């Protein structure tokens, strides 16, 4: 049974005399009441009792893997996650499972630590581990094969000793995968604890049985499978899933989304409060640091509650930089979290600097238009401090909410609604405090400020200039980074946009092919009329494709001048444009040549295509028909391919 890969359970027993049982049970009862060394004493009594047993029978249960286990482990490996398999199976069975799940590849060099083999050699576990690490590090980096460490329970017990744990961990970390066989539940927890203690890394443990509970509880994140082995692992876990393949969605999709959203939200919280507080400090330079407040007290307290909370809540809940499909298709996106791309000290400093920059704009523009002795109304009265503070406060609400929109990729109606609600909330409370005096301390300072602001043209000019000036840097920087120094998620987003364009093109083409064909009669060479079927698109206009649907005047003029006018009238002759599936078309041959020869797409260099190369102008290749094909009824092939 065991050689066939079944989970084998041997059933044995023996007859005990009553005196033997009573004596053993008294010792066992006393051992269960010990405060120190209780487990060790109980194990000794078990070993004492389980001697000279007679085999009564055995059972073999097939342990089938769930669906997509191998695909899930491959995706986790591509995401930069190291996978260690801790199992109670024997070495041969564990290796077979590793091969079936792509955890062990045929190209890997296996380091197998078997207790009986090491005893025969007279070698300790620590010596073997150190020898493997030294031998691997002496190889050149380009010649180092991927490693797989396989270790059984006896060797693992020695490897977890304090004098050998460093060598075991070093060997395990340089391996692509680690398989621990014949492991007890206590050893599973010890391995996870060792990695957490020595490496200071975030660990995740997943299991489906009661023997996995110690490992799940010891890890930073515990995932329990609701399977056939009960609910013990499911009940003690942080997250419970039904199948192993759901782990890929949990980590690569929701885990990455959540990490990115929380990271950006933490930085945004620092940023938006910097924008709020810094104008108050700037006021100190013109008020001799007298302690005068710039904002109305009650409006100031509503900043994080009413004016910036809803957009941040929607962003932290719904934002997605790439779709679920692309997150699963490109597991490498998950490695951005390992590299601390979304949250690090540099980003924090940049966000604080960005907040100070925005605070300078929202303070300086209103101060130079409404502050001091500036006359903003026809009545000649200067603006008071509370009106200046109201303009500054409005600009802060506008800038920080639009800044969050710029950081949002997944724009929905809820995103726009919450942003508009933030502006409406400012107008609502500002109109209340500027129109009604509730008591002497509520509303008296802002009385009439909103009406006076809306009556001044400088108010609208200041809001526009300050908002555009503050946010222009963010827009330009994002456009520059996406165009010239893109990140991996920018590339994935661009691929998605191109796929959507292709789907849209195919949809238009399918609609065009569904139009009823017209019956056309043309005169043949012998004077007889021949009937043919043609779609309306083929009658009046050239077919649509990835190239130009019509002749490009500039390119056509340049080619005509270079070829001494030996180019037919593209407006009259019919074009042949490449479509998907046309393997013999000239553009496909040109692209194939370009992939093997970069010079094919270099401006001014000929692109070899079955002999004579077409001329290239600024990286655009043009092909035309041969001169002998200019007879009656012939077509001119004019294909334009962008590099």
C-alpha cells in the first residue's frame, strides 16, 4: 500500500494482564498531573506499552490532490514566494507529490538528507548541510542549478537544534523548494517559528488537518482548508478556504490589492493632514507667530469626518490597479510588495514634500489675492481673515480630493459621487455657518463670508489657479513616469488596453462581415458579364485593418519623391491591409524579419523581405507591388507597418 502511494495505517495489539495494566495506568495518571515534563513522561509510557505488538491488519487510503494544486504552486513561485512542504509522508511519497505539484522539477538538483544514509556514512546533519552550502556558493552564479532540499523527520530533529539551525536555514533559503518528510505536528510549528525568528519575514501556513494546527497558529497568517479531515485547522486559522487553488486568488488578487490600497492610504493620510496644517504655520510668518487661527474651528474639526473621509473609504475598499484576471495572469506583480515598492521611507518623504508643495499653493495664491490690503470688491472694503481662511480651506478640500482621484485607477460612479459629496459638504456647512448665528461662538465669525466670496471674481480665479498650479506637477510626473520609466503594472495596464482595442476591432469586423452582400456584375476579359458577391465595404472604401484605412499623404509624398514617381495613385487603386490570420501577408513577413534582425526597422535601412527590401521612412516600412503586376485588373499591394 505504501509503495503505491496510499496513506497506510497498520493496526496492531497485544493482550495485557490486569496487573500490568493497573501498574501502567497508575504511572500514566501520575504523568498527566505533572507540571514539568508531562509530555515527555507520557511519551515514554507510550513507548513502554507499545512493545511486542502483533499485526492485526492495515488500511490504505488514496490521498488525491485537489484541482490546480500544481498551477497554484507555480504561480506562487513566480510571485517570489518560497514554498516549503511539511508532510507526514515518507520520502519517496513526498518526492512524488512534489513532482506532481511542480514543487520538484526534473532540472533541479536534489539534496536528500536521510537519517539511515547519514548514519551509514558517519556524517552528522550539520556537517552535511554546511558542506552543501559551501559547495553551492563556490560555483559561479551562472552555473548554479536550482536546488531542492528533502529532509526526513529524524534529520529535521537534529537540524532544529541550536547548533545546526543556522546551517539548516541557510541551506533552505538557497533552495528553490524544501520538502520535510515524516514531520510531527510539533516539528511543523518549530520550522515556521525558526523562519520567523531568524529571517524576520512574513510567513503563511496552510493545512487541512489537526496535525497542522500548531503550524497554522505559529505563522503570521494561518489558512485552513475545509476538507475531509475535519474542521480543526479551519477553526484555528485566520482565513478559511474550501480548496487549495483558492489560495492563489487570496494572495495574488485580494492580498496584493489590499496591501497596495492600505499602503497608499497610509501615505495619503499623512499627506492630507500636512496640506491642512502647513498653511497655519505659514500664517505665523505674517502674524508674528501670535497664535492666530486661520480656519474656523468647527470647519477645521469636520475636515477628516466630512470632507475627506468618503473618498478615502471608497479608495481603500474598491481600488484596483489591475484587474483580477491580470493579477492571476502576471503573478510577478506580487513581488512589488516584497520590494517595498508601495510603502517605504523614500515614498513617505516624497509624499510629505508633495503635501508641503500643495500647501504652499493653497496658501500663497489666496494670500496674495485676498490677504493684506487687497481690494477684491467694488465697495472698496478689504477681506477679513476668516474669508481668507475659507478660501484656503476650500482649496485644501479640492486639492486633496483630486489628488486621491489621480492615485485611483479603478474609477467608478461611487468614486465620483463621494468626491462630489465632499465638495457639497463643504458648501453645505460653509453656507450654514455664514448665514446663521446659532450662539455667540458658533457662526458669528463666518457670518456673510460665503456670499461675499461668491460675489468676487477673484475668488474663482484664485481657486482655478491654485488648483491647477498645485496638481500640474502630479499630472506631469505621472505621465512622464508612465511614458519613459514604466513599472511592471504600467506594462500590464498597457497590455490590457491593447487587448481591449483588438476586441473592439474584431467586433467591428464581425459586424461588417454580417452585412448582406450585394450582387455586382463586371465585364470579363472576353466581354461576357460575370456575377460576383461583394460586401458594401469593398465597393466604395478599402477594407479596415491595423494599418491605415486610407493613404497617408505625408508618407505617400515622401515615397513618391524617393521612387521618382513610380508609385500608383493610392486613392484610386485598392489597398491590401493585413488582418489577423493572414500568415502570408507582407507585413507579417516584415515583422518576422524585424524580430530576427533589428536593422529591419531602423530608419533609412532596408528591410529584407523575400529579396528586394522595401524602403523605410522614419521607422515605417512601405511595400508596393512589383512593376510586372501593373496590368489590367491587377491590384496594388500597399501595406504600411508601424514599428
